[in-house]
């Protein structure tokens, strides 16, 4: 890696991955210590409302991560959830930039529900190229590097390539298990279209739900990073959310893409990409998609005699966005 040009080669990314994995595990130890302490205290603060929580451990983990990155890669830029919340606004540039959520799933963390993680993404030339997501409660480590695959390591076992099984076809949303979240925006303008969308995705069209897709089921892990990892793994067919941030999804995007998954931005972005004559790649993660706060992530889908996996992913994306309502995050 050249210090002057900041050119990252595949070998550089492998070295950064080794560093980032070690850092994630170190942070995981602090998260576990914080979890034990938080259960016996009430030291929980609120950001914008009573369900948007932050603890001293969110801040402490981010400071630990930021300091270690500064020592190892002093020229790299840094975007972090807690830094952003406190007023630091680092713009996305061509330079290598760590994009970090110190504890994704803070509400789970506070309640002792063991689905919280640290999410460490690396952005280079304005696109995610490396991701590490570590859930210390389950000792599950997800990793991905652009062009080098993605993996799940459980405990001390050998890394398992993602997805964990060969991709299956996905004929329709009716056959899907969906990752959806309520989020922290609970106002009328957000909650009504989201509730209506959930109703149509789950509802039975033969029993009064107009436009119902009657999906197999809906799951909410309470963490954007872990939802995305579960799509990469193959346990969720897709994950949709409006309102989360780049640090919630940056690492997971790489992990999902390297497992054959695709990422779609907003309704408008998909519509623009699929208009007749458009040359836009509907699955390209542009800076606008990365920072747009609207994400649809679909797992790898097997080819069939009538349809390639990519065509199936696009079909599912279109059908999904025809089913759900768009809204604007706060």
C-alpha cells in the first residue's frame, strides 16, 4: 500500500482484514463486559426518542476502535455512529475510510437479547470493499473482502464460506422469509406506511388482505448488520429497511455481495435503473445508495432453466417494491 497514493491492492485488503478481525474481537470483549454491567444499572441515554438508545459502552467501543485504527492506519479516514451523533461529519471521499457501528443492536444489548454486534466496514474509492461483523454473545464472526469471498467463523471452528449451502431458487415472495425492522422512527408518517407494508407482505390475499403476498414469515433480529449477515448466510431471503445509516450496512454489504447477494437502493433508484433504455446497474452500490438510508438486500438465488439467478433477484426486487410503500426517514 502506497502511503502517498493510498492505493489498496488485494494483498493490502487481506492484511487490513487480519487487523480488523483482531480489533473486532477486542471490541467484542468490551461489549460483553458492558453487557454484564448494563444489566445492573440504568445508565442508558436516548438520542432522538425513547427507543433510540445509546450507552456509555457504544461510546467507549467506538473510541477504542478509532484509537486502534489511528495507530495502525493513521492516514485512513473514519466515520462512526457515535462520532456522527456528537456532531462530527466526515464526508465520503476516495480515500480509505473505516465506517463503524460500535454496537449495532443497542436495544438488544440493553435488554440482554444476544443479537448485538460490532460492524466494521472499509470504504475505498467511495464503495465498500471490506466488512467484519462480530457478535460476541454467540461468538459468530462474519467477514468479507471484495473479490475474495465472505465467511462465517463460529467460535474456534474453521471459516465456512457463505452462503452456507448452495443457493436455492426463489419463485416468489410467498416462499420467502423476510427480514424487516420497526426502526426508531415511530411517527405517523413513518409507521403507517411501514405497518401497511408489513400487512401486505404477511397477509393472505384469499382472506381479505388486498395485495397480500403471504410470505412464509417475517423476522427482526434488531440489528441491520446481523440481518444483512443472515441474508449472506442464506437464513433470510431478503432484508429491507428505511432509516438506518451507512455504518449499519457498510460491512454487511460486502459480506452479502461476496456471498452472491445483491443490494438495491430506494424505490426511485430501482425504477431509474429498470426504465427501458437505462444502462444503470440496479445492483451497483453507488455513494448515493450507500448513504441513501434505504436498502433492500437479496440473497444469492440459483439459476433455473427459465431464469438466471440475477434475473430472479431483479424480479424479487421489483415485486417487493411494488408491494411495500416508500417513506422518507428522519
